[in-house]
């Protein structure tokens, strides 16, 4: 969900629908948690690897 939002700039409602969620709040919570983990460095390395594989400059 996090990657969908940051890479496509898609609306949260569309992301929720794609993942079969009824609430935009669920998407917002998941994205918020990922941002926190990325800032702490816990997911930063993994996300950087994903960005490299997808050839995305962030």
C-alpha cells in the first residue's frame, strides 16, 4: 500500500478498493506505520533495495 501511494500518487480510496478494504483509514494507518519504520531505519534498507530493483530514484 505504501509503495502504491508513493510511487503512483494514487488516491487512498482507490488503494483501499484494490486491496479489498472498506476503509480508507486502514490504508492511511498502514502507510503511516511504514513511514515511521522507514524514518527509524528499520525498513529503510529494504525500501532502498526495492527502489534500486525498480530503478526508482527517491
